């Protein structure tokens, strides 16, 4: 599917390399990028379909996201507690929500999103590189939170799961998830603000 479109050459067995190591080497060894495509294509497609409700649009969004990841590979900075997957989902969210709004505008419909989706919408006025740096600050702030708080925010705002899905996955009630998200957001705000006063 997308791997064919990306047209990278056959890759030897580099399975032991971490995502960050692959990304660091991708400029000199572009064929390695196919490993990241193989690792993340399926979950990113699931996420894109949840936003766009169209297999074709979702596939286009994921291809665009992978292209951006490749082009901006040198901008990726590993953060404590924040994986390549978080960065990948951040880029996909931006691409997919932008595409969502364009598609809905073309169809003459309002782009009605769930409240939690609005919170993860990118700022159209910002440049892409600036957006990535802000996202890196966000990931750094998440890394400073208690594990349970960071996890619940990542599930909702980075992986894009709704509160019912999180409740099922974590074995909690929806009201417990809402409470945890509310508390985690307060902790996140403190950690994020503290970064700018260090």
C-alpha cells in the first residue's frame, strides 16, 4: 500500500534499530525509512480513518504524514518519556485535521468535531517547524508528569482516543476518566508553564 507508493528500496534486517536511530540515519540511508512505514502504517491508518471517515482520504493523510516525517527527520529530538510514535501521531493529527476541514469545506458542511478534537487542532497561523517545536515542548512537559497523568493525556490528545475508549482500555468508568483528564490537564499546565521560567 503506502510502502509501495513511497518506493524505497529493499531493506536488510535492521529490526534491532530503534525508531530514533532509524530517523537519525534516514538522510544518508533513505531506504531505512521503509522500516518506520512498516512499523507505523497500520496504527496511523486507523487513527486517520477515525478523523476522516474515508479509507482513501485516510491513506492520503498517512502518506502525507510520512512524507513530512521524512522531510523533517532532522528536526526530531528525542524527549524523555516521549517516543517517536508520539511525534508521528502529532504530525498525522495535524495533516488529517487540515484535510478534514478542507474536505468538509468543499462539501459545504461545517466541520463539527468533538470537544477533545478541537483541543488537538493545529494552529493554521503557525509554520510547520514552529508547530513541531511547540509539540516537542508539550512532550517534554508530559515527561515530567506522574505516569498515570501523562498516559491519560497521551491516550486522549496524542493518540486521539475518546473517553469511552480510554475507559474500556484502562478498566475505568467514563466519569473516572473525565476526573483523571481534568487533574492531568492541571498538572500539565503547571509543568508546561514551569518550562518557560527555568
